[in-house]
C-alpha cells in the first residue's frame, strides 16, 4: 500500500511538471470517479449470502411442489390403471361364463 502511494505521488509530480497542476488534478479526479463507478457497478452485480439463500429456498420450494405434483399424477395413474384392469378382468370373466354356459 505504501509503495502504491509513493508511486502515485511520483506520477502526480511528473504529470504536474508536464501538464500543469489543473490538468493533472482534473485527470486524477476523472480516474478516481471512473474507478469508483466501476467498483459500484461491480458491487451491484455481486450476489450476497442473502441472495443465494433466497435462490436456494426458491429452488427447494419448486422441487417440493414438483414432488407433490408428481406423486399426485402417479396416484391418479395407478387409480385409473386399477379401474381399467378391473373392467378388463370383469369383461374377460363375463365372456368366459358366456362361452362355458353354452
């Protein structure tokens, strides 16, 4: 950190000698503002622990809802399959009785 400040001071001195005090000051302010805006924009796009926890909770809710829907669909399918097979067995037994009676 100390080396960076020393380099910045040296750069400021060199630029002041070449460009003048006002131009150097304006350039340093511009760089500072640009860097600050860039950092702020980066911070806004970063996810926090709370953001991740909320996303995980949403995914868990979606999974639970999907599990519930899937189990209901399976139960419905089993119920209708059972009804179909009972109907088929009854029809087959009825036809056998008709054939055997003759």
